[in-house]
């Protein structure tokens, strides 16, 4: 049982991010003080949306500078906090030059850096880590090797590596490290959120972030010839953020939480969007696997990825996050509609 004093500040690492900005919003709306870390405090453009949230809410926002790779750089921000929400981690799937440097080091060393500072700070009672479903499975085909073919919180990704699915590997290493560091002390407990693929509106302009790239490409016709087949766990960004906040203030919260509301294919996404935006150049059919194998590299997908993911459906059990944290999922149609409405308003996707 961990009870939190809401008068104490809450640390949120990587506060400028797509997911973290919603976490910051919910905490400020609840009247809390948020210690938000950003990489470069001088670059106010990156966090002006957070300053706006601060001005509109009863809570208080304080900005601190910290980098995952700079030893002890989180210590000032953690002072007096009972809660540490560690979301910062690079999220990049393609276009990597050096996965060790770009993904593994910041994810792994960053987790060590933040959690070791939490241990040194005697006020810290609970750490919430943003992991991912990528720490549970690497490729959809992994489902075929688990009990009843269904992913649960007991399963760990054992198939990703530096060369194959390095982002998933970075999340797996970071979450394992977090559990290890947690086990070496008894001052704070660890609650882990494992979101699926996050979609939904952004509190910043929707011009960055991998989640948005996929939706933008879908709306702008990149998959017009056919969408990848197979399903993914999708979650609304607001639900993923709420899971973090519920994890903060549910005294009995524990363990890992698969946080994905819907098991959907890209064609399901396209069909849903077609109902609202019939004029967009959305895919009308799935891409045959043989063709995907041939053209995958042109779209930044390795052939190994195509073989192990295309035409293979996921199955996962999301009952624990509902039971342990009381999370309810936003209807999928609403998530897509809200996401696209913003893309249209920002001129990132347009009717053709
Ligand atoms: P995002 O918008 O790219 O946010 C990532 C955040 O991490 C940014 O604030 C970024 O800061 C910060 N960061 C990256 N490298 C850093 C470093 N070296 N030092 C300090 N901060 C650093 O991505 P997101 O989608 O919100 O992802 C947030 C978390 O959710 C990540 O842990 C990600 O793995 C996880 N997740 C995301 C998804 C998804 O579908 N989006 C799904 C499951 C889990 P800058 O703004 O300075 O770059």
C-alpha cells in the first residue's frame, strides 16, 4: 500500500513528449505541482504548450533541465517528490544509424540515472515507468509461442536485439533494469505501464512523433496501394496518460499493465476513417504479404519484419489494467476522429 501526499510535487521526465504532456495536464488539472524535465530549458518553444496548460489549471508547473545521459541531472527535479513518472525514452522505429547510441544507451542509462536518483531522494515512495507492449513481445509471430496464443503481463520479449527491432529491445532492457533496481531497495515501489501503439490528439502541434507519422502517412496516401495486414494493440493517448495517473494514486497498484484498448489492423483504421473522410486517399485493401516482402525496404521495413508481423494477428489480455487501476478505454472511433480532426486543422493531412 502506497499513499501519496498530493501536496508534494510529482516528477515527470520527458515532459514535452506526446504522452507525457497529457500526464502533465491531468496532474495540473488535479491541482498538483509538477516538476517537468526537458532536455533544453532555453528552447521554450518545445514546452510552450505546457506553460499554457499551467496558466489554465489550478496546479503549478516547474521546468527543470535534465538529460537521460547526463549522470545525476535529475536530482534537483526529484527533490521533495514522492512520485517519479519516468516517460522519457527515444521512440524511433526506422531511420536509425546507430541503435546502440540512439536507442539503447538513452533508454537503459536513462532508467538507471532516474531510478538511482529516486533511491537517493528519501521522499520518493513510488516510481511509475512508461514501458511498452514492445517489452512483452517483439514480433506478432511471438504470440504463437505463448500459452493459448495470448500475451499477458507474465510474458517478456525475448526475440528483439540490437539488429532486429532495436526499439523493442531498448524498452525490454530498460524495463528489466527498472525491476532490478527496484528489487535492490525497499524505499519505493514500481508500477509499470506497457502501452500499445498510442494514437489520438496531441497537446502540441501534431508535427512530430512516430505515432503521428503513421497516421499522417495513412491520411496522405502513403498506403494507398494497400495497408500492412495483421493487428496491433492500439491505445488512446489520453487513456495511456490516465493509466499513469491512476497508477500514482491507487495505493494497491502493482506490477506491469498491458495498456491497449483495441486489437485492430491498419485496414480497420482505414475503414473507420473512410466513414468520416471519404475523400482521403486511404488504403482500400490489405497489401499482399509477398508484395510487402518485396517493397517493405522502400517503406523502412526490413524483410524479417514483414515475415514475422504481416498477416499475423496479435492476441492480448488487457483485463489487468482495468481491474488493478480501474482504467476505461475511449471508443476507438472517437480516438481516430479526434486525431484526424487535429491533423486536418493543422493542415498536416488535407482533403484531396
Ligand atoms: P515522444 O513524443 O518522442 O516523447 C519522448 C520524450 O523523451 C521527449 O520528451 C524527449 O525529449 C524525451 N527524450 C528522448 N531522449 C532523451 C534524452 N536523451 N534525455 C532526456 N529526454 C529525452 O514519444 P512518446 O510517444 O510520447 O513516448 C513517450 C514514452 O512512451 C516513451 O518511453 C515511449 O517508449 C513510450 N511508448 C510510446 C508508444 C507510442 O506509440 N507512442 C507506445 C508505447 C510506449 P525531447 O522533446 O527533447 O526530444
